[in-house]
């Protein structure tokens, strides 16, 4: 089956610290992988995506690389800001289906 | 235009009321979704429409009734809800039902059932 496993939160970091949020997946075939961000009281926004192995998605200083050998798509940012405080969801979508599979979400709080 | 617009943003309804949630997109997307999200949880899929036809119904109680009047609009009709149905209801769309492209989400409707 298809599933996504994210590291448990919450995560609290000081401003300018390095961020890693781990994400691993189980899927058959060649899924696309996504990171979504949800700010308080809002919907989900696409942060970045990768559609094939070794692709690197990047946006707003965040990066994630699609690693098929380790079935991982870890989210990283070199220097977090207070405005990055949000919940981050890793997700996958198969190339044969219409469903998105979400991880449980990781809450990030960045303190000044 | 990469927006999915949901109305209303907030809704309070009694257990005997009938109300509807609305969702609109003008990106030409042919797949549209309803999700339910409880606090501190990921979105749970409720329904998927592909080319205006219901393709996935995740065993949702009949007090939730989806409707897709055309390729740009998606409604969720609510009737006789329970307090445990209080949640954030998210609409999303994606370009094609069979391509593994991203989904775009609306801001959600915060529903409170009293």
C-alpha cells in the first residue's frame, strides 16, 4: 500500500537554526512527493514537490530531494525564521491514482 | 490564477440545520476533492470528483452529500450533523485525475456544529 511517515513533533528551534523534518514513504511504482505547509487557521499551501528519483524540490529556502534508494524526502532549511512557524505535511501521489497520502504533520515553532 | 476559493470561511450550524459549503476553481482542473481536518491531524479524504463524476467516497456518512454542478464548482451539502463533525473542511483541486500533479487547497471552512 501507500503511506507516508513523518518525524513526530513538535519541533522548536531558535531563529537561524538548521531545520530537518524527516519523511519516508511506502509506495509501489513511481509516486510524486510533496511538502505542504499549513499556517494557523489556513488551508494547505504547496511548499515544494519532486516527481522523480533524484529530483530536488526547492522554494523559499526549503529543499527536499527524492531519494528512491532510501524512500525518503526529508525537508531542510539552512536558517529558519519566526515566520516559518507552521505545520508541515509530507505527501505522496501515485501516478495511477487520484488520491494523496499525507503524513501526520510536524509542527514547527521558531522562537526569536 | 492558482486559487481555490471556499465559502463561507466560518459556519456555525445546529444539528437540525441544512447548509452547504461551496468551492470554486478556475484553473481548468478536472479533479476536485473534499477533505475533513480535525485539529492537529492531517486532512482526511472524504470525496473525489473526476471529470465531474464522483470517483471516490471514503465511506462518509450520508449526512454529507457532495455535488459537482460543473467543472469549476464543488458543493458539500450538510444535514443533521453531529457535534463531532465540527472541523475544518478543505476543498482541493488538481489538474488531471490520472496525472500525479500537485493539489491546490482552499483556505477551508471552519465548521462548528452546536
